[in-house]
């Protein structure tokens, strides 16, 4: 069976969920060969093997942490040349997309970004994308070179599929461009203890209906009862009630969780663009005519300050 390269996103050896999802998709196309770079790369092997990696190519060097993406592109290209894969899959983070795009240019291949599904096809993998503010679903395949495809988080289930996961050292020669942009400082974001918005399985969002920064505690309480991330509409962000890093939509983040709960959000097209591919959508809105109700699986017409605390209480009591 053909091999498929999977670029591993990890933090000091802890593999992030979108990479495990990529392994599920890679197994539909061929045998996944994982590429893990940087500090702790070798520690990724157990998790990757458990989810189907037949091989784990690892490399560590100070360049991966000290410079922006080019050293990683050099390494992924070295893996590509060593393996001659049927496809290269990369998680659709900002960094992942830059790495994938640079690799595609170098190897003269077509690229598909932000795929939400992937299946094997007679002429190569077929990727599903959600286009034009999620108004269209397209299927496409790369017609030139080795397909390079970035896949959005939550596009597939994480599935255990034990494989050998044999660790092999990847030999990387850094290009002249590798040290062009140096990282001069790092400031970790203050942790909220909640999952990362774009990777969360559940997102609870608040909009203008939340009516004030202080009231976002109602949204946060529901999110915490569900182990969810907190999102916000642009109206709530522009009003200064919640940080821009939590904005969902066309000019914010794109999320595709298993469950999206929109509270006091009308459902403008620009908001829908960032959440319409969520698997199950629930809305709480006091206006029965709000456009958000056109796309929900479950809708509650009511005042969020009445509904959301009851929901939080019910979720909490069922957990106990
Ligand atoms: C170029 C461009 C890019 C944009 N990008 C984004 C984007 O990335 N993300 C985004 O979200 N928007 C974006 N917008 C803005 C978008 O058009 C809307 O203005 C915005 O999404 C509205 O936010 P909202 O739904 O919170 O507010 P509103 O449209 O004002 O809706 C508030 C809703 O809350 C309900 N409500 C009020 N009080 C309560 C209550 N007590 N209980 C229950 N329901 C209540 C109301 O019935 C109403 O439906 C963009 C706009 C443009 C032009």
C-alpha cells in the first residue's frame, strides 16, 4: 500500500488531537508515515503508533524552535524525498498551512487547504471543502504532483488502529533560507484551562444578546460544565466584551466542533461562515425569527439569562 506522510503537531512530545484525526483520514488513502520534529519528537511515537502510524520519522535540532517555519519545511521535504508518498497531510493551523504551501511550491505539487473530509479516489485522494462562507460544499483533487492537503480540526474521529510506529531518524540538511527569520522572544498565552477554540469538541458562544462583558460568565459557566471552549460573535468582540482571539466567523476563527451552542447570536452570514460545518448546532435566542434558527438542529426561543443557567445546572447535575 502507498505511504502517506502525516505532519505531526505536538507540544514537547504530546500529540495534539488534529494530528490523530489526520491519521484516521490518512489510513483511508494508504499507510501513514508520521513526521515529528523538534523537542520531544521521539516521545510522540507511542500515540502515533496506537493511531495507525506504520513509521515515525523524527528529527530534532535547535533550528526548529529558533527560526520560523523554513527548517520544518526542509525536514518535511527530506521526509517527502525519503518516502515518495502518495499524499502529504498537514493540520490546518496557520503554521501548518504555511508549511504545506511552501512544500507544495518546492515539490511542484498542487495543494488543497482547509479540507473537512478526505476519501480515496481512482486518481488520487478527493478532498471535501466548505466554500463561500459555507454556502457550498466542494470536492476536489490535486491534478499535478503529489497532493499536499491541509485538514481542519474535527474533520474526522480519532480512532485507535495499532500499527508498528517504528521510529526512524530523519536526516535533514537545512537550506540557506532556514535561518532567515529568527524567533526573538516567546510569551505564552495566559491559560484559561479551556480547550483551544479551533480544536474543541464543543464550543459555547455568546453574541450581542449577552449584553455586557460581565454577563459572559453565564456563557463561561455553561462552557465549563461541558468542558467546552468559549466563542463570541464579532458584535460581542467589537463591544469589548470578549477577546478577538475568541471571535468565530469570517474575520475570526473557523470552528467545526461536534456541538456548537450559539447564545444571543442572530446568525449573520459572516458568523455562519465560521461555524456552519459544526456537526450539531443549538441556538438560544429570544427572537423566533432570528436567522440562526434556519441552520440549527435544536433551537430554544427564550431569554438566554433564563435558559443558559438552567442548562448549566442540568449538565452539572447529570455529571454528578
Ligand atoms: C466584512 C465583515 C466581516 C464580519 N466578520 C464577522 C465574524 O467573523 N464573526 C461575526 O460573528 N460577525 C462578523 N461580522 C458581523 C456580522 O455581520 C454581524 O453583525 C454579527 O455577527 C452580529 O453579531 P450578533 O449575532 O452577536 O449580534 P446581533 O445581530 O445584534 O444579534 C443579537 C441576537 O441576540 C438576540 N438576543 C438579544 N438579547 C437576548 C437574550 N437576552 N436572550 C436570547 N437572545 C437574545 C437577538 O434576538 C439577536 O438575534 C462581519 C461583518 C462584516 C461586514
